[in-house]
C-alpha cells in the first residue's frame, strides 16, 4: 500500500505535482488541482497595472510589521506526510518543503527575512522533528538561503542537516528529428519586458535586415505590452506574436517545431522554461540570471550573456538584495536603462548569437545534442523521481 503525500496548497504548478507521477511507494493527494493552462500564475491585468505594481496589501504590511514567514497549521488524519511549496507547518505529520530561493519562506520579502521574529520563528520550526527536509529547487536557491539570512551557527547546522537540492521534474519528451527547411526558428516565452522581450525584438529586427531565413515566435501576455510595441512587432517580417493563453499541448507543439529558445531575462528565480526547452533538445540563448546557468551552460548547449545590469543579488554569494521587491521599482530601472541605451550590449549579444547559428548550421546540431545530454544527465524524470522517493522514504521511516 502506498503512502499518501498530501498537497493542499491551491497554487501549486505542474512541476510540483509532477513529482508524484513516477513514485513507487507514494501517492500524491492533490486537494486543490491547478488549471491546465501553460501559465499557471496570474497574468498581468494590464501594462499600466503591471509596471506600477506595488505590494502594499494589508496582509503584506502585517507580515512585514510582525515578521511573519509563511507558516500554516495543518492536520489530516489520512495523510502519511505533507509536501508544501515555500511554506512551513505546525503539524502532527512529517513534511517536506520545496523552496525556490533564499527568501521564499519569508513571502519572497527580504524585509521579512531580516525581521528578528521571523528568524526566531524559523529557527524554532526548522528544529521540529516533523520537518524532515528543506528541498531547494536549484543550487542558486540553496546558496542564497544561507547567504541572505544571518542564521546562528546552531540553526545553520540544523538547516544543513535537513537540506537537499532537487530540480523540478520536467518530463522526458519524444524528440523527433527535425526536417531541414532552411529556416532558423526562434521561440520566446515569458512576461515581455521583464524577460528581455523588447531587446529581443530589436535584435531580431536587425537580424532580419540581413537574413530572411530566420523566424521568431513570441508567446507573452499581450495585456502587459504597450500598444505601440505590439504594433511595432506586428510589422516586423518573420515575427509571430501570440498571447500567453496556450495549453500544454499547444506549447509543446511550439517547442517541437522551433530550433532555439530565447530568454534574455532580467528577473527569474529559476527559469523552468529552460528545462522544458532542453528536454526538447533546444539550444538556448539567454542571460546569466540567478539559476539560469544551471540549465544553460555557455559554449556547451547555450550562449549566455554574463552580467546584465539589473541583477538583484550578489553575484558571488547569491545573497538576495530585495531592491526590486516591488515590480514598479524594477520597471523604473529597466525603462531608465533602456532610455539611456544601456541595454544595447544585450541586443548586440542577441544579434551576434543568432547570427552564429545562421552562419554555422552544425552549431545547432551540436548544441541541440548537448541540451538533450544535459537533460538526460541532470534533469531526467527518472533521476529526479529517484531522489524525491529517497527523501520521502527517509521522511516517513524516521
């Protein structure tokens, strides 16, 4: 009989639920399933609301004032254990926590993470025997967890004993050999300005002036783009603009039919789309942003821009700085840098990188092969599932 692992949070994305698909001794009980759309999180309501967004809700203010980290009280007689995303528990059952970055348990807020009461509460909860493992989504996330909050030596020792890093489970794809059409097809998916969409559009405009055998598909919430930029992109030859309301099958068709995945991102905690892309054998052109280089290795399966100017963390220690907690502050700096032409080097990098694949078709084959190799050795569903199974077995047996 399989152990029941209860997932009760309403906002769990597919890569969390995927952990339960291949387990032998455990069965996930998902109490609040998410929708089947590709973008699971709430899409921006409008361009104006997105760029002026400030996290000033009453709950956020109370969290900051009292130093409230993410904690729930949860009891379930039928559960053998709980599995949570970025949330500690007061419970009578064993549980494991999946953590995206160094302040995920503190509502992604460095101000809460710096609060003495929040640190005290975490130090109390992490010592409780019910908490079996802190599972970090990435090596960057694990590193930033220790670098961002000044835990005592005793607490750090407990954290180290209970910590492990396991990547999200992105399922293996049936990758088909692509027909040589003479075209190079690029794919971008993400929040447009935040993920470097306008820099990509400008670089693509330039590349099309010299090469007419390159195409670009941009999948993004159109509601969060200025009308003038939408009109500009509609008039770029070879560019297809698609609203981000696609389901999983539709996104898979795009991955399968395109050659290179583009993500010149300025804000990312992990970059799940990169693992999706390499599972399809796609080379990557992206920026070095937090954990992106764990799936996109420069000069192996990717071309990576090394040091964009909007990093909100210490590049050596991965300490999270919290400067862009409010999206408004991020967009203010982003648009200022764009106006000052300070992001032109990223456009140039994208142009040069795309051109490299156009000039050397063998590069595409080589990087594609390396992407599949990286997925198979680091992110394969069997590897990830085996690691999760081992953690859960340890949790229920203690």
